[in-house]
C-alpha cells in the first residue's frame, strides 16, 4: 500500500459544518456533574461513568476512563444539581490523555442547549 493511501486512511476528516469545541464562543460553566456515557452505535451496550467538567450551550468537556474516538456519537445522561437526569446527544471533537489515568473529551451537542436548559443542568 502506498504511503499516500495509508496516510489518507488514518487522517481525520474535518467536517467544515461542525465546530471545534476548543473554539466555543459561548460562556463555559465550570461544574462537576456525575454522568453516564455510552456510544450511540448498534451493539454498544457498555456504559462508562464520567464527570462533566464544564458545559456551555454548544458543548461540554467530560472526563472518563475510556478514550472514545473523535467523531463518535455519545448519549450522556447528566445528573443535574437537583438530582434529575437529563440525556444529551453529543459528538466527540477531541480527546486528550490526562495524567490521572482518565481521558478528557471535548464534545459538541447535536442540538445546542437553550440558556434555560443550561440553567436547569447547572
């Protein structure tokens, strides 16, 4: 297999219509919300405990022990401050290895939250 073809197979493809969560213009709210995450793919039954570290109307940053790949769609069940559970759908934009053995995933919401929805979560 030629080098060019191999590089094309492993290079991420960037969708120009999706925004990178590192470029979020929305105000981020620091938090520490318990959450459960799982991939939205047929045959994926495993759930992973997680902690949402910050959230905005456009996305969130979550720490967990599994490095979902960028582009993966996740369902995240957030346990809000008042004890209710809110499920959101996100797409993983970037993944970073942390020194504590966890992974930090930057995710964007498939449907942005409204300000009032965000207030109910944080």
